[in-house]
C-alpha cells in the first residue's frame, strides 16, 4: 500500500477517535458542574479540560481569563482554529476519508461524510448552547457507528489495519490523559466532603468511558479511585484500558509486519509487557501522575515510530 494512502487512513481513524474522546471529556466536566462547588473549583475544572489536550496557553491567548464554561465549550467543540476541537477533528476525519474514497467501502464513506455534515447543521441550530449533553452523546454514537460500519463491511487488508492502528493509539493516549488530569493536581488528604465529590467524579469517569457496568461486574463493590485506575490501566478485558489498547496495537502491527518494522514492533511489545506485568500498588507508590506522564511520552514516541516506519514522516 502507498504510504500516502496509509497515512490518510491512519489519521482518519485517529481523528474520529479523538472527536469521541473530546466529547467524553467534556461530558465529564458538564456532569461535574452539577456538584456544589466554589467559583475557584469550577475554574480549576475548566482548566483541567484544557490541560488534558495541552491547550491552556492557546486558550488563554485567544479567550483570556478566566476560562468559563461557555468559552471552553466553544473552544473545544466548535472552534475551527483549535486542531483538537470536535469541529476540527470531524472535518479532518472527513477530509482524510475523502482523499482515499476509493479505498473505503461506500458505507464507511457515507457514515463519515454524513457525520461531518450533520454536525455542522447541529452547531448551526444552536445545539451546543441548548443541549450540549445530547450533542456529546451524538458524537459518541457516530464514532461507534463509524467503527462498527468499518468492521462490518471492510476487507481485512492493510487499509483496515492502518485504521485500527490509528484508533487504538489514540485511545491509549486519551485514556491516560483522562486519568492524569485528575491526579496531576489532587492532594492526598480527603475529608468526608471531598470523598463524596470523588465518588461522583469517579462514577462520572467510568460512565464517560462506558465502564460503569464493567466496574460493577468486576468489583461488585463501591467505586474507589484505586480500582478505577486499575480497571482503566491494567484490565485487558476493559476495551478502553491502556493494556487493552496496547494489545490491539501490537496485534495490528503484527498484521502490518514488513522487513523494516521490527524496531516498531519491539517498542510496542515492551510497552505492552510493562503494562501486562505491572502492579497497581507499585504504580501508586511510584506516583501515578509521573507514571502516566511517562506513558504518554512513550505513546507519543510509538506514534512517531509508526509514522516513520509506515507513513509519510521520513526517517531521521
């Protein structure tokens, strides 16, 4: 397959996954706004959303201070100048799909194309202001539909696997960011009020990644931060966990094996092995924020290695 075609398929899938995860993160923030909190706590929550995507400085330069709910939603959902906004992600996914229209099935192309057109219509109708929760659910549903149509109609060839590779690399990155933003600025002491806030927060985290029912099946107990972290990092049966995502990445790289892909497969395999044999207690002892920061750096390094091995980025 031409590297240009592979590049479009890889980024098409990444952008669809990124749009979904952005909707998930914003949904967490909206649910958190329902809890009693001070103006300072609300501002910190908005900053957390920007920090996940490393956009604090960009937002401040364009919108000023403080970050309000309306401004953050506009920036993260509808701003075409923000490359991580849902608008920009769905547009980029559609443009990458259009560039390889002949490689996709008719169903896949129509799903992505309609998603972009309908999203623009929904923004024009004011749904972001009137019912943002419904808009986020719609984005998640369209992302699910896009993946399902691809799996159900595409030939399992290189084109299919490059899309899978983009999906699971992006998913690993975003799950780590969702967890990291909570621990990067939280203190260890917990009074009863903060414990209650944590319970609702972690419940919303689980709901946002479609894991609340899974948590109840696995633990059959109250929601605690350590178990949520264990589920979303180390459980291979949890579809959005770091380990499950890396298992999919490694399996996909095996399907795309070439004469020069050994370094890329080896790097991904080491990262998977570290997760496979990790212990949640040791992760907490070593500082979870540091662990997730290092993981994000290595996922970024893996993504760069994938692009240098298969796609348009030239070897150094």
